[in-house]
């Protein structure tokens, strides 16, 4: 990520707090022509959040803050805890009780974060963070209303252009708090404004059906979100009813002549399984929502298989082990002879 330092508006003398995030692979999906997956699960903590958190923690450390504060559904928490530990500063997290995947919670605990669980959704957690920083400057906020977060995340666009060598027709992004899609669009726009590319992709935002305040409003032709008080989806990373960056996301999609779309939990799970079993790409449910959206848009003839499409797979499958998928063949045996027989039958299938 830091290779693009000239595009990151950093003050001189800021020391980089880094774990070599970024430069994630752009993987061609074997099951589809012209489809590529930007696999953000290969970042140090397993999600795209490391890009923005690395930059933001670097700024926080340079300011001499005593600690950082973040609300999270999981990925921001694990990333913030990890990079705060790297920087040697205190980390306090506000998490929705029961709303964070075990893998992400484990990472946060492992890296020494102090955790407060509150009743309610992520939206209650972010409200708590905003209330605290409204009257105290003792903790530096790490959520994506902090512009440094999005500055780091825009480097995804730079890497797509550098790796692919040309501009894809579409970039499909899971949308929760709505910062990433606007950050990626900002990255493409900056390359365009500097004359480094001569075309721009269309941005498509994907939300889970019962956590889709932006997409539902877009589909109905409204001009602002239909906020959801109790968002529900297995894709915990995008289980957000009141996205704080909705204005930026809306602008990005509108400027790029893109669209928003919803997918249900079954479509997400099927997409997760298909990506893993047909292309060997392990993504968490939220990351799989981009592929689910792609399949739906193919069916609706919005996208053609000839179009070059990049999916943003936001996190690794191991981040969210709570989700159970169907196992095709699973056996328990008690002796070697029985095992050999099962092996022989498997070979013949």
C-alpha cells in the first residue's frame, strides 16, 4: 500500500505503522470468463480494513495520542487492535453483543484490545463512539468517518489498474458502512485526473436483502437511504442499518453510472461455496456478496459475460467461522479397512 505514498496526503515525518498490507492478489475466477477477484483476505489480519487502519494508526501515532477507539462488526476491530499493538498504543473497541464473528473477536482479544460489548446493532456502537468523541479528545477515532481510513482504502483501485493493465468495465463492492466503495472510486478518479488512465469503471454496490438501506432506496428511485433499525444477515461485516458514509457511496455509484443491488442470505452462501469450490478462493460471507451480486446481474442481463469485472472480496473465510456450509462427503471410520473402502468409493465417484 505504501508504494503509493505520493497519492496519500501525509505530513512529512510520519512514521509508517505497517505490517506489509496491500498488494493483494487479483485472481482470475476459473469458473467465469473475464471475472477477477481482488482477494483482500490476504492482508495481514485477513481483510481490506488493514489498508485504511495502517494509515490512520500512523497518523494517530504521529499525533502522540494515548489510545484509539472504534466501533465494529469485526474486521475494523481486529485490524485496529493489531495495528494499535504494532504502534504500542491503547485500543478500545465498542462491539455489538453477539454480533461479531468469533475469528474477528479472537484477533481483537489476542492483540490486547479493551472491549466493551453493548446491546444492539453496530449502529448503536458507532453512535456511542460519536457521542464520546463529541465531548472528549482522549481517544482517536478509527472508524471510516475518519478520512484517513478511506485514503488508505483507495489504494485498492491503484492495484487493480497496475495488475490488470487496463480498466475493468465494472467493480463490484460489498456495502456495509459504505466507505470502501467511495474510497475505491476516489482512487480511480485520482488516476483519471492525473492522466494515468483514460477510462473509468462502473461501480456496483451490493447489500444484503435485510440490511439494505441504500440499495432499497436506490431501487425505489429515492434520494436518500431507507435506514434499517434492526438489520439482519449472515454476512456480519455488512450488517449495518445506518451507514455513515452513504452520501459518498451514493455519489460514487451515481457518478460512475453504476447501481446498487440486493442479495439474500441464500445467494450469499451459494456464492461463497461456488467461489471456494470452483475457483479455490476462500471468502467470508460479506466478501461473497459481491459474487452473488455479479451472478444476479448476469441473470438480469445488466452485465454480460464478455465484460471485464473485478469483485472486491473484502475478507478471508476464516474470519467468520460461525457460518456453516454443506459438506459434500464427510465420513468417520473406526478402522483402516473401512477407511480404505471409503477411499475406493470416493475415487469411483
